[in-house]
C-alpha cells in the first residue's frame, strides 16, 4: 500500500479512537454546501445529457476553449489510474517528490518510472508528469514553461488538483494554442477545493483522441448522480469560489504564524495545505497526535510535516492549544 494523508485508521490504531481533527490532507475543511438532491439524482442512472451538462460547466469554470475535450471521472485519482493505460508501457518521468500515486499507477501497469527534480529533466520522456502547484512543497511552473516543455515530451500530464485557488497557474486556458503534434492532458480535482472529496469527482481535459480514450476506459456511469448535481452547482458558483479563495489565503497566513511560533520553517504549500520543516517530523506528528490532531509526515524527509487548514473556530483553537502546549 502506498502511504497517503487521510489515514486515520493508522492514527486511531496507535493513539486511540475519539474525536480526531484530520489535517493530514489538502481537502478544504469548509466545504461547499451540498444542493438539495432530486429523487432522480439518487434513484436513476445518470444520462449522457447529465454528464455533458456537467462537463460543459467544468469547461466554463476552468476557462477551457470549446475545442478542448473534457471527461468527468470519479476523482482525479480515477484519471491517474487511467493514464498508464493510454498507450504501451514505456519510460515515464515524474517531477518529485510529489503525490506518489502517479508513479505507483504507472509502475503497476509496467511503466519504467524515474523521479526527477525539475521539469527540464522531463525532456525526452514518452510520458512526463508534473503536479502544478506541487504537493507537498507548493512549487509551481507557469503555463509558458509547460507549453515550451511539452514540445519535447510524448505526453505531458499536468495534475492541477490544487490549482482552483490559483487559476493563474492553470494551463487549461492556453490549450487551444498548443503547437501541432503536442499532447497535454490536464487533471483536475473537484473534491479538494470544494471540500466534497467523498463525492469522488474530477476531470481530465485535453485533445479529443486522448480524452475520448479515457472516457471509453472509464466505462458508463463513471460519475454518480449526486456528484453531477453538486459539481454543476459548485463549479458555476463563482461568488462562493472567490470568497473561499480569500478566506483560505488569510487562513494560510494564520497557519504560517502558528508554525513560526512553534519553531518550524515554511517549506511551501498552497492555501489548502502548508508544509513545514519541523526538524523532527515524527516527533512533531506524535505531539499533535497526542491531542488527536493528525498530520502528514513523509518517508523521504526527516523534517517535513504537512498540515491542512482547520475549518472552524473550535478547530483553530484546538490546534493553537496543541502547538502552544
């Protein structure tokens, strides 16, 4: 099993059950309010028209040109699982350290995977993967950087799971201007920014031949009726999105101040998560876990600890007490 945030089972096994504050993921703790669901959304299979309406809404929200194809899937993770099946297994390179499912899914399908430290090292690969902005260090690359790179990669996969609060990083609005012969596939997560990860909704956007193959591989009814209803409502609600981006930016500053007072150094992050060098990540994780606050440590770093942002006044107070105690 590949390690992830959100592994509360492991936390409870070691520290006991109870009222846990899970800050081990980058999921927004202040979710979009679910719309009322019609009986049809729960009781009937989604139609092709339902899915088309959702994908049209996603294209508009992500500022995609009509020529850019879009497929709705059961989360960005579903897209990650399909990418290795788009062609014969060859050489892939992944900019890391990053979300480990990219390399894991490729290796499971027989791809040879190399982790590289910068996008320039993706040149010449049959398939290159970059998470933008990156999880967990928050590094990012401009659309111009990625378009220039894409000329030297067979298929460039750009995972924009954390790009909703930073639309200026998104490659999607530029995809209709790509040079001929260039193939870029962009993955988007719905659940992280909108805080509804349990719905399992995400999107892949790119050229019709590639996106169409993902649609075929995903099969019928890849997205649930409730996910379609929530996705259409949330992606069209620009006022909620704008207000939430502002709130998260303020909360990230607040989190950084708490971390600094605890003696931690900011590594990077986004407004959905912050990563710090604590000196001893396992000791820092243990300290917070004693207060039933779960965080994300990484096997490749002695010091890095990642925290999502609390969503309520009570949760902020709980974190402040645990860090100051």
